[in-house]
């Protein structure tokens, strides 16, 4: 099992996938153990729509991407290797740096950002609540 120090590298690499979107979203957490982004869209529950985040845990580093929960069609074509890292509907867990999977996750994040930036999609989400 990787030492906790190795998780810092995994965390840093996963955080770097989300950082390009920080200027267009709202950073709600930026610590050594957590990084989270929300959209500027306020839902009917008067809370912003969560975009994604990274959390360093005891046993793994988790990458959260809400767009894959809200639009599961984004997961079509996902490799079995990345699918194995999925826990639940929007969480991916890693113990080590896995560049090919991180590259795939970056492409998924880009597609998710595009989806969450589409005003028609946001309007449809508001109606569902």
C-alpha cells in the first residue's frame, strides 16, 4: 500500500485536472487534503451546482465529478480500467499515479465542464429539482 506521502502526489496530479476550470467556477476548498469547485448556477434548493473535487483520504485519493452523475451518457466509451476505479456514480478512487487513466479523466472532466456550461442543460436540471 502506498505511503501517505505518495497520496500527496496522486492528489496533486488529480487536482491539476480541475485547476484549469477554477477561473470559470468557484473554488470552495483548497487545502492539502481537499480541493472542490462549484458552478455559478444556483439550483432550486438555493445552493450552487457542485462541479467536482479531489479528497485525500486514509486509503486512497478520491476524484469527484458530478457531471457524470447528472449525465451518465458521458461515461459511454470509458475504459474498463477507469470503470474499475469508480465507486458510486461520480467518484473515482486512486492509490497511485496512473497517467493513462488521469488523461482519460481529464478528457471526461472537459466534457463534463462543457455539459455543465450549457445553459439548456442547467435549465433542465433546475426543472428536475
